């Protein structure tokens, strides 16, 4: 067995936005106001070929709403037949039983549905779409019925941080095996609505302490967090593959035109996968290099947690200050 | 376990660039035991195998016996097969106990 973790030969995951089009206008959405030309399916398949050649094992379709794109099934089938592990995140509006069966048939390994509140009215208001809660839950049931693994994604914000246990119960009741309690990002509409939605640093700390306590007492459901700032808590015991943000180290994001950004929440293009050599982008991009070697600045300087959290979420620091190296504004230290 | 097979639930890949660096370091006489060249991903966790472990792992296709694998390894490192047989058996047993290898 080996112990050391160094630079990876390629990302483990590509988060892939095939389209920014969406049938919802959620209050926190990072991409609702984005516009970008979409690739034809032949070019999309060329990208799949590049990812296979680079031995990227996982792709996750996000958006925009992936099911808006009619050729999603053909794209996913091509990718899964070429050996990629395919998943996606959807709002569930278009996910009836027939669609769930098709997703399973074309090789999806799992499908995540976003649900922000166990109260239908609150979820619908946040998503600005009456009936969206009912359809999201119907989507979970459809996935369960056809035997396709489902996950539930909930972006933690002011509307739900006190009621996350109800979200876990909702997941339990609909055959979900894993719940992602995502950290709130300050990008796109999330930045515009930050005052209304984001928690204060001490509220984040209290939330994570409580959620970690629940996680440690929970055996029937996998509870996952993706917030690097949580690593500064002694109560957080998980061994992560890399320290700090995973974007640029384990994962990258593809925009609908093939442009690569470190993650969906950092609108800095580091290259185009169809126009440039991928390995040159991955190994030599100055932006990616800077994200992998963050420097402690401000209150991170001299902080004992920096080795573990690496300054927290790089996207959030960049969105609020324009500098990757600034401390995560969620940090309570 | 005579013909070990990689658990199909595990996603894995050879870290090509890192493997090349490790081979170079080995040629230069450096200790590379702790340097991962193959990564295994299971349920959100990553594990790494070093050069020797990675080579054994790649041979575990359910077709080759422990003796076959030891033979390949001996050829790769220019040593007698008998010198590596016990190590191969021990490594395979360890991975089988973790559920990473199954009977082929």
C-alpha cells in the first residue's frame, strides 16, 4: 500500500454543463444568468473520447437542467458504453417513471435530485416553481421503482439550515441512500441573494457541529458535505483525498461550449477541451497551479487549521474578493 | 483464492505520469515503497497501491493464477519467481480480505 498523495494524472470527475437552459429560476442558482453556445452531439462525443483517453472515470451532468437537452440519453449511453461512470443532478421536473427507466437503460449509475426543503411550499417558493416539490419527490420514487440509485442534494441556506433533519427523513422515506448537504456558494443569483440566503460564519459553525453530530449517529443514510471549511473542526474525522477545495485537484467543470473552468462556481476559463491539449491545461494552467498551491493570507496566516482546510472554499473566496488566496468568508475562526 | 479478480465495483486507474516518475526514481536507487502509482476508488474513498502492488493489481483479471502473477512480477524485476511468491500471496490475501479482490 502507498501513503503519499501527489498530483493526479487527470481529474477524477468532470462536472459537465451541457446546457445552461433551465425550466426553473431558483434563488441560489449559480448559472441561471449564464449564456453560452451549446455543442452539437458529434462534438460532445469527441469530448467523451478525450475524457476516456485521459482515463477520467466519472462525469456528472449538471446545468442548467440536463433533461432539457433532448439528446442527453444518447450522450449518456455513448459515455457509459465507453466506460465512463455517468451521473447527473436534476430538479426532477421531467423525471417521470419512463424517463427514469430510460436513464437506467442508457447506463446512468446514479441520479441526484435537488430538494431544498421538506416543506413543499418552501421548496416551491425557493425554486420559483409551483409543483416542483411534488415532481422532485415523484422523481425520487421513480428512480427507486426502476432500481436506479438516487441521491438527494440540498444546498444549505437560511431557509433550511435549522430543518436539515426533516430533509434526511424525507430522503429515508423515498429510497435515497445518500444526501449531500451542499455549502452555499456566492455565485450568480446566489451572490445577488447572498444577504437573504447565506448564514453568518458562527451559524455555519453551529450548523456543521450539529450536522456532524447527526451524521455520527446515523447508520441508515450516508450524509455527505462538500465544504472544505468544515475540515477546521476537530469533530470532522473524514479522510479526504485532497485537502481544501477539490476543484482543480480532483475535478474540473465543462461549460456547454467545451470551455474548462476549475469548477462551476469559478467563472475563469483555463482552456477549451476541443481546441487545446488537455494535459497542457491540466498540468500547466497558471490558474489551476495557483489553486493547488494556495497561500495563507489574512486571518489564515498562522492559523493552525490552514493545513487541513487550505483556506476553505476557493470559489467563495474568489467570488467575494477576486483572490483565490483570501480566507473563505464562511470561516468562523 | 487461486485466480484473483478485481472487484468490479472498484473504479481504478494507473497514474501514468506518476508511474513514470516512480520508475525513474527506482532506477536512480530511491525507495519508492510509499509512492502510489495505481488509485482505487470505492464509495468516495481513495486508496493507492505502490508500484509492486499496482503491477499485481493489474494482473488480477480472474484468468491468472497466483503463480502466473508471481512469474510476471519476477520477470518485471529480474528476480527468481520463488523470491516473490510469498509476497504476492500475502498481498492478494490482504486485498481479498478488504473485498477488493474476489475469486475469479
